């Protein structure tokens, strides 16, 4: 009954209108105690959150390189796999698409991929418009750089409702962002940068290792 003046609003109202005096000191104490308990609880919640910044064994395994066999990947087809929780698209581009890529530069926001964070340097060495180690094979992270949606692949060169002069590429129906078949973003769309190219290298002619640069692979082999 000692806490009734705090817990029972009707009793509190009666006390303030002339009944039993309200113990304001006790009320302040209980309020302060509640605030302290709340702060301590928040502290305990933060501990596992901070620990989660350190990668678990499962997370480390998820970040391991993945191997893709492209021996049966035909022209115009896409192979999808997962690396570090992200979809990876491996596409064998047609000769028609490769010929069309240089004609799109004036429609693109960053045709030469000048943003160094978008891709490894080695994918630009042969032809920066291809953004690939081998011209016909494109390797991209399949997430729109606007809000992380998964664009649709529209690989055929033909008029589309969203672009009557479409030369093949990727279209994000969520917010209408467009990318060509090298993952380069078009001008005037919400996506700010090109699709990302993950680190990768080849082991032989038909095996791609996603998650390891060629230089790292060579150094590991030498060791």
C-alpha cells in the first residue's frame, strides 16, 4: 500500500485535492530508478550488437571465395551465385552486345568507370567499356546501386517500353534505373554509380573464382 499514491491515479488525484499528502520525493526516486534501469537495459542490448561487429565463423565462411564453372554457359545466358550474401551474375555476352557497348558512352553517367570503388583496376585494362577480364564474360554484383534492388536482365537488343533504343542491359523496375550489359549506369536515373564488379580471377579457361584478385591468387600459388 505504500506505493499506492504513485500507482493509482485516482488515489493520487484524491491526495492532491486534499486527501493523503503525495510523497513527491518518493515519486522522483521511482522515476529516476526507472530511468536508470532503462539505461542499463539499453547497455545490455548494445553488448551483443557490438559483438556482432566481429565476424562469426559462419560470416567468415560466407566471405570465402566461390568457384563457378562456366563451361556450359552459352551466349546470352547468365549464371547466378552468391558471395558474401550478395548475388553475383556471370553473363556470357553476345558478339552483338559487345559491338553495341561502345555506342552507348554518350548516354551513360560514367562510361569509363572512373570511380575506383566500382571495380578492380584490372577489369579496365583491356577495354574499359567491357569492365571484364575476358570481353565476352561479365561478372557483376546483381544489386542496383540506388537502393539495393535486384534489376531484371534484358539482354536482347530490341525496343523496350522503358527505352525504345535498348541495346541490352539491366533494368530495375522499382525506380526505373537502367544499366548496360557492362553494368554501366545510364544518365537521368536514380542509381548514382555503375553496378559493382567483385574481385575475381580465372583458373583455366572455364573456371572463375569470385572473391580473390588475380594478383592475390598468384602470390598464394607462389607461396
